[in-house]
C-alpha cells in the first residue's frame, strides 16, 4: 500500500511528511555543536586522555640500568 499521493497540503507548502520544521533541525545541530565544544574544552583544559590508546600495550618504564645505585 503506497502513500505516494501528490495532493497539496491543506495547510500550504509541500506535503513531504516531515512533522518537524527545519527550525528544530537547526536547533538540534546547534545543541550538538555546543556539546561537542564543551567536551573538547574539558578535554584540553583537564588533560583527560581520549581513550584511543591501546590498553594491551605495556606502559613504558624508565630504564633502571642507567641508575648507579652503588655511588649514591
């Protein structure tokens, strides 16, 4: 059953089935950009790691052979 009728909308404009006007899409885009900006700001100011590092990679340790423990 197809709903592809080409009748004009009784309220004017095109009858494309979109119940949300473009204004809400722009507000949604603005909200996404504000939240992404807040996340980026907190990431750079608090020096929080993003989490893309490999968790199975061993942490690099300092070379303990360079320390002379006898002469200290």
